[in-house]
C-alpha cells in the first residue's frame, strides 16, 4: 500500500472540497458556453429537439448587422451603460464625500442609500412603474412646473430609456457610495491637513486630492458597473419590454426575445457572442489603461 505524505493528503483534501464547485462550473458554465458557440453557426429551433439544426456558417453573424432591432438594441445598450456609469459614479463620489465630512448619523444614511441595491428588483420596478404613471410623483411634479403635456415616461418613445436609466442609477448609487466610503476611510489625513494649512478649500481638496486618491476605486467601479450595465435585463423586462417600439430594447433583452419568443436559438447565440466580444474588448481597453488610473 502506497503511503502518502502529509502534504499530498492536504492537496487531495483540497481538491475534494473544490470538486463539487468544479463540476458545477463544468456542467453549468463551460459546457453551455461551448455549446452556444457551436449552435451560433446553425439555425437551430430548440422546439424541434437537440440535433435538429442546419449549419449556416457565419450567416447569423452577418445577418445580425442588417437587423434593425439588433442595431437599435446595441445603440441603446451603449447609451444605457455610458449614462449609468457616468451618473452613478459622479453622484456616488460626491455623496460619499459629503456624508463623510458634513453629515451626522452617517451609518443610517449610508444604509438608507444601500437599501435599493439589495431590494428585490421586481418590487422596485413595480414601484417605479407606479411613480411614472400619469398620477405618479414624476408626472405631477412636471405638471406643477407648468408643463401642460408632460411626457408619458415609460410609454414615450424618447423617455422610456432615460426613465429606466434614472431607476438604475438610483438603485446602484448605494453600492458605489459604500465602496467609496471604505476607500475614503483609508485616505492619508496628514495630506489633507497640509492642504488646509496651505489654504486649500473643500472644492480644491476634492478635485486635487480626493479624486486622484480614489482613482483605483473609481477604476474598479467603472469595470463592475459597466459590465452589469451591458447585461441589464430585469428592469427592461419588467418596466418596458423593450418598447415603445425598439426605444428601450437592449442586447440581453433582444437575445432573450430571439431565443425564447422567436425560437431562433442559433441567432440568439450569435448575438450572445457579439456581446461577449464587446465586453471583452471594453475590459481589455480598461485594463490597458489601468496604470493610468492607479498611478496615484
């Protein structure tokens, strides 16, 4: 009988512990990814069962760019991601600094801001749909400003996507504030004291010290917020269903529609890989510029 060393036994025990997770990743992540790549070159209708497909090569990838709904969904996804990242991070860093320096009861305020982030997205979406209704506070506020014909928000071609962006920013600010708050606690106080001695005001310290010091945190939040924004689905499904028309349709929602409403699984898989390539390129660009962000 072969005797195993203590280190070998530890290694085997470690592999045994992570084996269920590895099996889960293999079955539910790796194999589906490879399978989606294969069927992206087919015209498979999954209602006909496995294996009933015709190979069409790169036809799906070429036809995508002729599809108006795909192009509109791609544009909306980019607009959505840029707006959510910009408004969330700008608002969050200002709130984090203001709460940290000028507010009493800091913890309850931060918890209140964080609550929307951990709330059920279905409940949040339903509340916001009611807020956007003709009798809701948004419409009533616009009317109180003297506007006789306020926008229909979720029913308006121009306002449907901005309305969802507003809700998404509101829901994500709390998480960003928490991350910024943790980073602010570790900032060097002696640098700020030296700046005060030199006569620097609060705005100067914020622009010249706080923002550069928080650049690594900002870089992290840009990556996480951007990726989650590109993958947005639930708010669109619950609030607008991509309408009116294609005004609020985003890539993930259109992929879902193509796969489970139109039964074009191969076409949907091709779009999924286009989305993956876009996210991969964006991530590469961000990591390439990482040194610039974390040079402080």
